[in-house]
C-alpha cells in the first residue's frame, strides 16, 4: 500500500527503545519523550506536525521510520446493546477485528494480537484459515486509538481476546502492554487489562515472572484431557493438569486471581458430570469461572448449549463453592465472536 516496511515501525517502540534509536542518531534523550507523546498522546499521523521537534529530526524520521495506521473496512453496530464490531485493514491489506463492548462500569475493547491463528481450536472462527502473521505493538495500539477516535468513547479496559493467541506473539504483546501503560503514552493501568490464552504453559510461566498486574484468562473449555484434546490441539502438548498447575503458579507469583473461560458446547462439555469434574479440579483454588454460551460458528460442527443447560451447569459449580458467572451475550447480531467477520470478508 505504498509503505516501505524496511523502515522502522516507530509506533511499536517502547520509550527506552525510542531513546536508544534517537541516541544512535546523535539526538538528546528528551527528544524521545517528545516523539513518544506525539505518537501516543496526540496521536500524530505525520512527522511534519511534530512542531516541538527540530525540522532536521522530523525529516530524518520520515526517511527512516513510518507511522503505522489502520483503516476501518467495515463497522457493525448492534441494534440490541452498545456493542460495535470493527473490521480493520492493516497496511499490508490483512484484516483483523476489534469489538467495543459497553458495560455499566465503562467501555472495554477486545483487541486482536495476530492476523489469524494457528492454535486450531475446533469451535473458533479465528483459526479456520490458519495464521497469516503476528501483529506489531503499533497495530494493537492502533485498535485502541482508532476505536476511540471513531466512537468518541474512551476505552477503559482492554481484553486481549480477539483474533490470535497473545502468548504466541509474546514479545510484541509485552511491548504493547508497556506502551499502553506508559505515563508518557496511553497511561492505562494494567489492572484494566485481561490477557486470554488457550494454554501455552511455557509462556504463562514466563509472563508470571514479569509480575504484571493484569488478569490472566485461561481458555479451558473442558474438565478432562479427552474432551479438551478433541476441542483444542494445544492440549496434546500441555494437558489439563499441567495447565491448572501453571494457573496456580501464576497466582502464586502475581497475586492475581486467574479466570477460566469455559464455552458451553451442546452435548460435548456441558453435562452435569462435566460440571462436577470441573468443580473438583478447581476446588480450593483462587479463581473465577466465566461460563460462555458458545456462539455457533459457520464451518464448525459444534453448537452452543441451551440456556437451561447453561444455568444448570452454573448452579452445579456454585453449589460446589466455585466462583462462577455466566457471560452476558453481547453483539450477537453483529457476529461478535472473534474471527467471524474476517472470515466472511476473506472467503
């Protein structure tokens, strides 16, 4: 699209990386802070408008760097609630999705971390066409910035639960989190950020060592290896026991309660025995179970549980002293399940 990707993606640089880049160019350290604020607070899309920077530096930056941006390709607004779904086009013409969700406590944005996904979960639309590539930190940030600009609403929380597996793009996601929470940048507290993983245990342990105050959401979706392996190929590498042990280690390191995501799929993982086995596995653990009435995804042989069964499953868990809630259905009329809009557009 007319951009030279051999240039430096300046908006993906953390403040310390930006300082190192400008220092290499013989510029004083404080220039990096000015540049960082132009990009992440004033949201400048062109080096030319950065009037507090010397003209020579602006010219040098435009030769050696580019400022990443997204284009709204499609926007769907729910007629039933405050949900808005964006299909964003990246500078290389790949597409990703973001979902703005309105709650009584504020607005949350579901952010994509990859174009596509290689995890292969059987009930998920995001993974059906495989992984195209990882997103850069700037492409994740731009989902926040562009959504705020278009909607006129402040994003109070971020959920890394869009297209892709965040921990499969570990380094870029960490840069995104650092820039997002930087006082010179967006300044969002990581306590308002939730990161969802299908269970890359090695990366969960690595993340725990960082002791970030974010919430870890683990996509569990089954209480036993047989069912989970049939739904999620990642379970063949790290089984349910290993995954739950990693979640316990995460809590021990960070003090942050882990959330388990559980999409209820009709006649697959929603039986009374499944609920009882799940409760036994999580007994005594400081965690929360988020029950999700599964969206029916085109191309999948699975279908969501009936409302009556969802409520029954929830009651069994709470009767067995497991902290559990049923997620409110948001944006069902705008294909709010991750990956559905992208699939329709690309097919």
